[in-house]
């Protein structure tokens, strides 16, 4: 999520980071060369690249938010700690 957000700024460092990411995507065996690059970096235009970066940034941010929500739901539903009976915890004086 951070990579895609950082790559949207359009300055020299983000362009270099995008080139490194594109190189990594191209080096993945079997699925790498055309398919993976097109999915993450678009058709090669600046607008296409920005839209892809924004899309992946939003998708991953939503996924992280959903995972946090699920985690908090599970903690609330199951409790944070087991009861003393279940854990057989005995406090020593």
C-alpha cells in the first residue's frame, strides 16, 4: 500500500521507485513479463500508470481496513483473554 501511494507523487524518486517495481515485476518467472507488468503498471502512459497506482493503493487500503475490522470483531466476539477456569491460572501471593 505504501509503495503504490508513494509512487503516485510524480517526482523523480517515485519514478525511480516505479522503474524498480517494474523491473521486479518483469523478473518474476512464468507469469512475470507481459501479464504482471500490465496488471500493476498499466499500458505505459502516465495517466494509465497513475490510475493503476491509485486503484491498487485504494484496494490494498480497503483490504487492510477489512482485516483490522475482522480482527477487532473476532477479539470482541471471543474475548481478549480466556477465563481463569479455562486457563487454570492461579495467582501466587
